[in-house]
C-alpha cells in the first residue's frame, strides 16, 4: 500500500468561520484562535486546535503569521480570451458601460473568444488560474457567457471543464445561459433557445454545475429569469442570478422567491430585496472590485447584514468591468467601499461562497474532515489583509495539504 501523506503546521493565529453555511448575523464573524495548529493526512484535516494539543511529527512553524481557509471565489467569468483596456480608457473619458455595451463589452469578448483556438484560450487562462492560487484562491467558479450561441456556449463550458481538470484549485462551472442577446435574435427568442436547447444539452453532457442569468434592462427580464429557473430545475441545476447591478429590477426578490443559490452585484438593491434575501437562503454575492472599477454606488451591506442576509464576496474577474483576480483585493474593497468588518469579510470570502458553489461540505472552513486547503498569511491579524490593498499577504497556499502557490 502507498504511504500516507501527512503534515502539520503551527501558527500564531488561526482564523476561520464556524457553523452551517450560509452564515448570517453574529455567525458571520470568523473567530480567532491564538497559538494554533493544523494537521492533515491524505489531504484531509485531522486536527484543528491549540498547538499544545498537537501530537505526531514536528510541525512547520509559522510564527508571527496566521493560517486561514483558502479563499473561494464564487463569481468569475473565466474562460475568456483577451483584454479590453481601451474600454476602461473610454469610460474614463466619459462613456458609460451602457454606451459601450452595443459593439464592445460582452459582444466584443464573445468575438475574441470565437476567433481564438481552444489551445490559445487554455494557454491564456492557465496562468490566470495559477495567479489566483498565488493570491490564495483555492476554489473558483468558472462561468460561460461569452458564447452567445448554443454551439459556442457549449464550447466555453467544455473549455471550462478542461481547465478545471488541470487547475490546482477546485473549480465548478456555471452556465451563464443568458448573458447578452445574440445578434439576429430577440430576447424572447434567445431565452427560448437557452431554456429548450442550451441548458438541456449542457446537462446531458455534464458540462455545468449551475445556471446563471443576467437580469438588466440591457439584457434579460424577471420573466426570463423565471423561465430559466424552470429549465434549470428540470435538469437539476441550481440557479444563480446577476441582479440589480445597473438599476433596480426586482431580480433579487424574484431570485430569492425561486430559491436561487445567489443574487450577485446588488448595487441597486431595494429594501424589498433586502427583506427577500434575509428571509431566504439566497446569498447576496458582493462584487466590490466591479463597483470600484465602474465607479458605481455601493449597496448598503450594513443593512443586509443587520437584516439577517447571508453575504459573500467575489472578484467578478472579467476583462471588461473587473480585471482583478485577487481575493485579497476584493476583501480590501469590500471593507473600504462597503464597510464590511475584516472578520466578517473572511467568512464572506470562504464559508458562504463555498455554499454558493455547492462545496461547503468539504471546503470553506478549517474543520476536521474537510480538505486541507489553507493559507499562511504574513501577519498575525487578519485585518492586515484589507488594511494593505495592493499587497499580497499570502506567503503560502496549501491545497490538499500541499503547497501549490504563494510567494
């Protein structure tokens, strides 16, 4: 029989959420254990607790440092191909996201993806996934949406599955079936195609783990969301929703009523939307780097938390409106722009997004029986992470008990 792989670390502090996600209220604040230790065997945690209780081989010592769960990024738009820095410059000159949407934006990324070969797309995305690992992301959502046809959406999902098979971190795939209306079709026509052809085809081939839709006045409607929800439910896919980003639409309330895993963006969330999230298991996924990049108004996160909603933080990594893949940067933006306390931000970047992706049974917190995905941070206090935006605080990223990234 092969020898078992085992290891242990001790650190000045261990910070992690506790409880059954999605966490809300007082449970949102992660707890800190001083002079702590972790041990694992075959990639699974076997001990989490005080250093004095650790037995076995000598551990690696990380004095003056903290260990934390690996970050879980539950909203990205990989795979994509190419950047759109000129659109950033155009927005600085006064053009809005809406004005760029027609020929640029999603449609431009769709053209770039279609013109690239599979190997070109994979070669472009691989180093980005490794850069995510180096910044502490040990699980990540990959999302389609730049296909804009049944054939090209399925191609994007296959590319996502190929990336997932070779990436260091855990990857899930979301079929963003309704992202933009393809040329030559009406919104109603594409929604019918997405529900009756695309979603069933992705399910039959095992290409996705969830279905998403972008509800906005330049994209899809709440009625379309209801149709997509029914199609997703018919094949057993959880529902996700881009909601209330550019304006209030009622998408958050509808998503919560439909049992969606998440409502994401929420810059124009209504008071009714806050109550809907607080009364459901739908997680409010905050995308602060997108808010920063678009110079948009932030949602009232304090109101969400006080109402009892579950919240998560993600990067929205994409080439147009959030070209940042760093979860430490997203956490810093959440704290600075949204007023999220650091220990709440940690839970929102680990346990709750793991629930959104359906992997909370094995990832997102440091608990015995879960995978040994953890970070070694260069400071003892987690507040140093949001306090120093632009600084990479991750010394080492462990995935399954093996060092996979960091400095």
